[in-house]
C-alpha cells in the first residue's frame, strides 16, 4: 500500500486535469462526460489502481463495475488486472447490468415470491415459465424486485462495495437506473458514472437525454468533462485545446504535452461553393491514389447536406468517386446488425475483403458460449455460403443465408451487439429496415458488390451532418462552411457542434469557408448567399495550419 500523495498513473500515462481529478477523488460521486478517444476506460482502470493501491478502497471492500456489453466489461477487468496485479484486482468485480442482476437473483432468490418465485435450478430462456425459467429481459427487473423487498440484500450489497463504476452511462434506461438507485442511493458508496458526450461538450441541462443531470441531482455528483482525443495527432489536438481553453479553462492541458508536429491542419477559403467543391473533390482524388481508403474520409455539414453538399456530390459523381449521403439512409449505418450483415455479404460476394473479415471475426470469435460454432465451424459455414451465393446470386438466397447466420449466432450474441436488440419489437424493426436496403441493392442494375460497398460505407466517402457523426472518427475530416450563417443559433450550441466536428479527425483536419453559396431549390428564406468567416472558430484552427502526413494509409 502506498500513500495517495505518492501514487502516479501506471504505464507512464499523463492524465489531463479533469481525468486526474476523477481518478484521485476520495469524496462523493462523479459524473464524467467524455468523447471518443478521451480515454474513458483507461480513466476507470487508473481510478481502480488508485483506490486499491492507496487503500482508499479499504480491504475487504470491493469495487463494482457495471457495463452494457460483455466485451466492455471484460476489457475493463483485464486493464485493471494489468495495472494492479492479480492480488489487488481480485477485489474488482466487473459485470454487465444483466449479469449483475442475475447475480443478485442467484444469491437472494428466496426473496422473490408469488408470480416471481423461482426454483433453485431455474434457467434463462426465450419465454417466462412460472418457477422454472426467466427471460434475459427479466434479470434487471427481478433484481430490482429483490432490492425493493429485501433489506438484507440491500445492506449486503452496500457493505460489499466502496466504489461503483458505471460505464457507457448514457445508454442507461429507467429499469437499469432504478437498479443503481435501489442498490446505492444514500449509502455513502462512491459512484463514478462515465459516458460519451456525443454532441454535448459542457454537460448542459438535457445532455444525453437528461440521464447525467438526473444522476447529478440524485447522487449530488460533481460533473467533469474530458475533451482530449488521444487518437488525434498533436497538431489537431492543439486545435481542440485552444477551444477548450476558451470554454473550460481548467480542463485544458499544458501545451508541452501536445507539442509534436504530427498531423495536418488545413484552412481553405473560396470565392464560391463551386470552387470549394472542386478543390475538395480534387483532394480526395489525390488521397485515393495515395492509398487512403475512401471510407476514412468524412465531409461534415452542420445542417442540410442535400443543399450544402450538393455541388460536392456532383463533383464526386463526375470523377467516379463513390460516396454515401448519411441523410438518405438515416441511422441504419450505425446499427451493429447492419454492419454485421454488410460485412457478411461482402465476404460472400467479394474476392478479398480483409477489413470485412476482421470485423466479422471479432463478432464470431467473441463471447463463445455452449452450442456456438468453433472458428473452424464458422469457416466451413462461410465457405459453403459463399459457394451458394455464387451459384444463385439472388436477394432471396442472400437473405436466407443472412437468416442462417443470425440463427447460428444465437439470440444472446445478437442482444450483446446493442442494448436495443434485447427488445423484440425494436430488433424486428431494424432487421426489416436492413432487409429493405439489401433488397434494393440486389434489385439495382449496377454492380451489386460495388453498390454493397457504397451503401455499407466500405469504400465510399461519408457525407454526414455533425449530429450524425457523433461517436465516429476518421483519418481525414473536412468541416465545410465555418461561417456564422452555417453555425447559427445559440452560441453554446454552435460551439458544441464545431467542437464535435473538429474532434472527429485523427490525422488530417480541413476547414473551409466560401464567400458565396448559391441558394438552391429547397433552401428556406433564411439562406444567405453572401458569407463570411466564423472568426472565433477559425482562431483555433489557423495557428495550426500546416504539417503533412507521410503515411496516409491506415
């Protein structure tokens, strides 16, 4: 055991100021908002290391971590073991919400009475059977029933844990949040709730559909924000840091921590939107010849891509460069099931699709459960499916193979892809939407494989609104129209949108302005053709213009 004053982050890590506050806090609860690449999981692992090494979590107390997916739960547990070693990490329990709920049921099953009563040898299945079987969705609600009825259960849980970590907290629903309240409210257990800011960067009221605001109120939690995207190269991070220094000075990192001349930042101004579209399309054509995958290029509009990106899309079409306007397929491309189906079809129809293979392997090889196929079994199935689709390349045959894939995966694996898939109605809606899109691809007269790559975003430039890019990252990001006429509305909302946009870029960030934007059919009365620079936002970008990327490929 070491003194808290002697503790320092393991692995030589340097924490940004707010991350350090979250890690070494010994009093009260914390709501920690962070974006992709900000090191949320590592912050939790370092906090576990601090609590266990310094005795801030005194023996025999334990730390409880609750995540939404099994792989996230196991990843966090593995990180803590590497930081703390086997002896201390043995006091770190990491579960999903459902696994934690089932553990409570297994220990305090006798507290369930009436229609909820269960035999000792109960099972989990697709249907509820009195006394002998519950469903996956029953686990959390029955755990809540136990905590509501049984003081012994509540006292036991509260006595066991000094600290609770809630990962990906923005996805918490009412039943799951009730479990947290029933188990830990007003008992002195420290809770840190960590979530993705998505489009919110200051934790304003209403962020993340209000769940963090509710948590702060119910647990009197301190709110902290992590801004630094450690996946971005230093030159781009300095753009972020300049903005953070304005909006939340205490969260900015010292310049010396991000002083390397890595990455590329570009600002280009144009007389009109035709020149802008041509320059961006020419640049993309060049990057493609250099080996940069088109899917690693994002063109971001703050609003109305069907208007703002219209001339840009025309230029891409002239050059034969595939693109995908996310507005047209809405949120489907963000669905894990859609990505799974697309990768499966790409493998069946393509000659070599290494990226699709890698993504599919992660799903097939994770969380192996009794009854699932072995890696050799999956290879055999995919080879047979590939032969079948080559012989009969129709939509109906393709969909039959997709259904066979989903059946072999099993419902537990599918549910594990997203919390939404636990609900039969929602899962059915998403599968229906996927079926419609896949059907349209097979019905097109153009090359099916090429269309599949485009609609799946495998080999296509992504055109998105800033709202739709939340949670995503790209090698190269073009933020179009950094103008007050584009980033209009409340100052805080405009800042929020711009910060999210610039933080999507890992290696190359490009910002553009145009002095003239033609008013196209469909534009409303507020469309201004004459434009000017958004001086505040460009003041963060212009000092970092320069740099280059020697290796554009991923």
